[in-house]
């Protein structure tokens, strides 16, 4: 039996797919998982056992660089010892700076390295590790910043989703539904921009039409203020936090307003929930924009750059979406099309096939 180590950490976009990979592999292989402290909050500790690693971000605080570079080299030696002690055969990295010491340790020990890239832009850590990896699993054939010479390493799969997502009922179009249900979700990194601007939008459009709103609040300090505004406007609302169980909120959603995290977009897409994406402009390598563009080019969503956000235009867009269902229906059907063949068993067979080949 092969011993596999999944290395993850950072944002939910890296961590959530790692737990899905764990689920796919646990019945056939011996699987362990490690994460940094930041990523650990997205792991359901009742379902997944993992070990904590502490890898410094070398460039976050330049004045600490001398100390952090020492810690980083120490991490590499600790990773070598971990792989030896656990007799690891394959390391699977989901990207992020915290995964690189294990990838390098695997290379030193001549262990197989598999990379996973959920975004439409190749991450920096995966880019460095690509040269000594055997395969990279990704969703986008046209992965940006990907060196052509490594094209043979690419394995394209349908989005790897949480097992619970496959058990949810997919969205259906209900033209007779009078009160539409809107989900506002910023993803694992939240969206303070949504707290202010989308909140005001909901208040404005609710003057002309009733909506039910499920909204992730980015900053807890904004909760009381937003609650008071919605109460005064008689808006039916529910506030949520982003957790590993956020999938439970998708039931009956007619439209989502979201950032451009790969995980959230994959889940919305699979469940046939048309969405408006306003990507986080500060996302590294602008990867959220390109994640959203992947669906936009397939006519599955609406895409707005944050710097081009205009209140009146956005308000008009919402009404047009629900008053003229032609555009909505087109996106709905396109979402259905790209989700075809994305089943738990199909993904499971594909991942195990990749592991067996290595």
C-alpha cells in the first residue's frame, strides 16, 4: 500500500480541495495530511486528522527575512525527517508557500511529487515545484503562466468538490417563484467591499422587489450596522460565516454574488447556480479574475471588475436578470453542460488512476 502525504495550507481555496483528495484516496491508500495554522481553520477536525506545520512567509515581513530564511531551511530538514519516518511514497501539494519545503524534501529523497492547481493561473509555489514533479492536476487546459515545456505533465480533471456537494439537489429554474433568493459570499478571505457596496445594493433593489438574502459578513464589526439597515428596510436576511460546511447554504439559491475563488465558483457551477463574480483585485497574479473569466467565456456567469463597479449599473443588471430570463436561462444551461460527467465516482477513478500510474 502506498503512503501518501497531502500538503496544504493558506486559504480555503487550497485547503478544501485537499480534504476532498483525502476522501478520494483514504480507502485505497495510507493517507496523511499536514497544514499550516492558517489553513487548519478550514479543516473539519472531526472528519480529518492532520499535523500542523509552521512555515514562514519569507517575503511578508522583509525585516524578518534573515530569521525566516533560517526557519525555512529548518523546515526542509524537518520535512525530510517526516517523509522518512512515515515512509512516504508520494507527496501531493495543493500549492502555497507552506507546501514547498515538503516538495523539495520529496525531491531530495527521490519521492514522487504530484501538484494540484485549482486556479486558472499557475501558483508560484507550484511553478517552482513543477520541474521536479511527475504530474500536475488542474481544471483549465489553458493554465496561465504555465511553461510549455511541461505540458505533458498536465492532467485535466473536472473540479474536485467536497463529497457533500454531490449529495445536494441541483438548482432548477422556477419562473413562478415570487421571492428570489440571493447568496452573497466572499469566500474564505471574505470581502469588505461586499459589506459596504452590496449591502447598499440589496437595500436599494428591495425597494422595488422582495428578495431573500443570505450574506457572508466579512468584518464582524459591520454586523450590527448591516443588521440595522436590513431591519429598517424589512429585508428577509440571514448572516453566515464561511466554513467548511458552507455548502449547506446553497439550497434554493437563484443567484449568487461572489468573489472569484476557485472552490466557490466550482461549487456554484456544479449546482447550476448562475453567479455574478466581482474578483478580488489584490489576489496574487490576478488569479480570481482568470478563475471567473474561465466561466465567463463559457457564458456561465456575469463578470465585473471591482474598479468598474457602478451602483446604478449593477442595480439595473440585477433587475434585468430576473425580468428577462433569456440570459439567465442560457447561463443555467451552460452550467449544466460543463458539470456533466462530474460525479464522485468519475473523479475518484481518475485520481486513483493518476496515483497508480505514479
